[in-house]
C-alpha cells in the first residue's frame, strides 16, 4: 500500500475513535527505522489535548490490525499533535 491508501484507511478509523479530541486529520509517512527497515509514522492532528496513553495504545492496535487485513505489514508508530503542543518562545518578539 502507498502512503495515501494507508492514510485513507487510518483517517476513517481515527475519525471514529478520536472524535472527542477534535480529530482534524492525519498524515502518514513511510520512513526507515535505525536498522533500515521501512516503517509507517502516523500523526493524528487534534484540536484539543493529548491522547491518554491507554487510548493511544488501543488506537495503534486498531490501526495495525486493520492494515494487516489489507496486506500492509510494516510497523506503525503513532503520535498526536494539537495546538497545545506548540512551543512559544517568550524571548522572541
């Protein structure tokens, strides 16, 4: 599967699971891990807050399971981003 096909699958799943966190979309990037093995990095873009660890783990499992049924076997890393994550440098004016 290419990144766009994976993102379609992931977005549908995340839209359902993360609606209470203001899910805005997701991005998927193919990368290589430190051993040179291809992996998938999924970022969920949220309106509010960070995901509780338990929910993050459950959603990661759901993504991995869904992708496996479609023949995608690469390891998945999942993180989230929200406006609250932005770092403001108070020294910059």
